[in-house]
């Protein structure tokens, strides 16, 4: 293979990835419209198995493992989209017969809060990473402590991405973010082992109706990572 042929192959592969990558996501009342450079597709909300933020490769592998997708199962489910080191990556796994997509969000917090139902006050949750607990809803209120991952808690009330919680084993009560500033989920519903909940978005579920919004997907610079 000559140098010229190698360059043509590399350029062709990159061009194909660009055309297979989403350029815009539109949240409709009952579906997601995914726009690509030359076409668009609709994925009904009822056919979305899980939508999650991908902070590192381990997050994506966890998604495949939970749903028995190759290489953790016999289901081969390719994703349309190009992985980027910039911005907040988001993976949407749909039911068989629908396309799975990967895209980068400019405003992950607004997008994720908008498309999910309020947290279930009767459910038990656990932390997925370290989280900062404060005395009040404000991000400027006094810090109580930082809790580590896998701590169980109850949600007492919610205000956007902020929620008042009470940890069961730590005897700590305060406010924390269930979605951090990059859009990564700090809480997950405490389900039985191996039990996958259809239509999940982090700690909650997809709302049956969203408010309707268009999310552009430009190339982004990633902000700093934090715990709230």
C-alpha cells in the first residue's frame, strides 16, 4: 500500500465518520429527532432503553454490560457518532430496530434536566461518584462534607439539578447536585443487581413529554470537572 493510498483511506474514513455523526438533537413531545449532515431519524421516547453521559470509556463499557451488548453479550449494537475528547459525550441506546447514537452536548445540564421526570421521593438512591453536600440549595452555602461513591440516601425534595437528601448510614442531611456541571450523574436509583430499567436517564426516567428544544452539537472545549 502506497503513502497516497493510505492517505486516501484515512481521509475517506474520517469523512465517513463526519457524515455519520449527529449535528443536532431535537427533543419533541414523544421522540428524539437526530439530524445528520445528509439525513435525520426519529427515535420514539418509548424505544429509548437508556441515555447516559460518557465521561470516560468505563462509562460506555458499563452501559454495554448492563444491556448485554457485545462484547458482554450476543447483541451487536453499533453506535452512530464520533467520539470526541471535547465537551460532554452522551450515548443513547435504543431498542432493537432503532439506531444507537453518540453525540456531544453544549449544555448538558439543561438538556438532561429537561428530558427527565422529577426524582422519585419514595425511592432509595446511591451515589455514583464523590459528591459535595452543602447546608442549603445555593452552591455558595456552607459545605457539610464530601461523600464517597456507593452511599445510599433518600431524596427529600428537588429543585432542578439540586436536591435535599438524607444519607442512611452517614446520618448526614443536606443539599447536593444529582447532575454535576458536566452533565454526569451523581445519583442512580438503587435497583436489584442485574435489573435494567428501560427509559432511564441517570437517576430518573425519560419524561413522557418534554418541553421541546433544539440542541446544537458544535465542537466544544471541556470545562473543569467537579463534584456539583
